[in-house]
């Protein structure tokens, strides 16, 4: 077998192992099961003044180590803020930002940033997309699964950092942990470069 085929086989096995866990996981996942109060997007817009230097008011990242959050699902945004607040996910900047947020503020911020429509421009043949990733994150990086984030237009350094964190267990995910554990550094870089090469556009439907 060529190395590429071995990698594809390993990838396939990891995804097959992850898929049933994922299907069974969503309702039981503590963050996903968190009961958030209804979010007010206008209150979220005001709070987003604290986020704009890094994520912009529109959720398009302004610094290479920060991700785009405009147009992510509210449930994903809220779950990640909750994880930073509780310490389940750690980052020197976000842990401080999230520490003081109330449930209402998290819901409001999630309502604001999820209110954008995310679209991606792909300048390559979708058939060349990393197939095991595309089933959840889309070939163009627009996620097809509610709890999976968009990867379109994230920087390669952000994607690579997250994959390594999933692999080492520093960032915990029942879905991404086993997938990242089966990946080599080169595969991580290739997946990161694919999604970083797509362009993300966000707009407000209203
Ligand atoms: C000083 C810069 C900075 C500020 C201010 C900031 N962030 Fe972040 N944010 C980051 C970085 C860097 C990451 C990536 C952390 C990591 O590598 O795990 C991140 C990650 C996130 C994520 C996870 C997204 C994903 O795709 O997993 C969310 C959600 C988020 N920030 C929301 C916010 C909100 C809402 C605010 C304002 C209340 C905010 N951030 C303020 C830098 C910042
Ligand atoms: C079965 C669905 C599924 C598959 C397949 C999958 N992912 Fe994920 N991915 C997820 C979920 C769910 C999350 C959110 C994890 C969490 O809650 O922290 C995620 C998160 C990520 C993140 C973090 C993004 C961010 O904004 O912080 C990266 C990077 C990522 N995946 C890359 C990949 C790559 C590369 C592949 C292919 C090798 C892949 N994923 C395959 C479901 C999937």
C-alpha cells in the first residue's frame, strides 16, 4: 500500500470508531445538554465589544491564533464558552474572557454570533478534500453537523493547534480525540492547509 492509502485506511477506521460514539453522544454531552436561557442578539452585539479585537464584531478572526466564530451554531458557541469557563478547555486568553460570563451573557453572545450566515468559497476540486473530515465539516469547511464547527478560512496554525490538542487530550472531545490520535503530523498539516485555503464570508440575513 502507498502511504496515502494506509493513511486513508487509518482515517477510515478512526471515523468508523468515532461515528457511533458521536451519534450516541450528542444528547448525553454535558455542554450540549446545558439548558441555556433564550439569547438576545442585540445584547450579544453589545457584549461582543469585548471580543472584537480578536474575533471582530462579525466573527471573522482578526488575529491568526483566533478562530472565526461568525455563523457557527449557537449550541457550539455556547458549549465552547462554557468549556473555557469551567476549565474543560483552556487557553490563556479565552479562559480569562469566559471566566466572568453568566449563562445569560453566553446565550446572548451565541445568539449574536450565530446570527450570521456563513458561506465558503472553495478554489479547488471538492473531490480532493480530506474525505474523513468532509462528512462532518464539509468539503468547503461549512459544517454539516450541528455540533461540528466550520473550518472554512481558519488559519492553518489554528487548525493544526486544535488537532494536536485533541491528540494530546489537552482539548477533550469524544469525537475528535480518536480521529486526531490516528493522524500523523503530516496529515494534520495537509487537512489544515486544505481548510485554510478556503475563503469564509459571513453576512447577516436580516
Ligand atoms: C485576546 C483575544 C481574544 C478575545 C478578546 C476573545 N477571544 Fe475568543 N478566542 C481567542 C483565541 C486565541 C481562541 C482559540 C483558543 C484555542 O486555541 O483553544 C478563541 C476561541 C474562541 C471560541 C472557540 C471557537 C471554536 O471554533 O472552537 C469561542 C466560541 C470564542 N473564542 C468566543 C469569544 C467571545 C464570545 C469573546 C468575547 C466575549 C471572545 N472570544 C474574546 C481569542 C480571543
Ligand atoms: C464525526 C464527525 C467529525 C469528523 C469525521 C471530523 N470532525 Fe472535527 N469536529 C467534530 C466535532 C463534533 C467537533 C467539536 C469538538 C468539540 O466539541 O470541542 C470538531 C472539531 C474540530 C476542530 C476544532 C475546530 C474549532 O473551531 O475549534 C478541528 C480543527 C477539526 N474538528 C478538524 C477535523 C479534521 C481535520 C477532520 C478529518 C481528519 C475532522 N475534524 C473530522 C466532528 C467531526
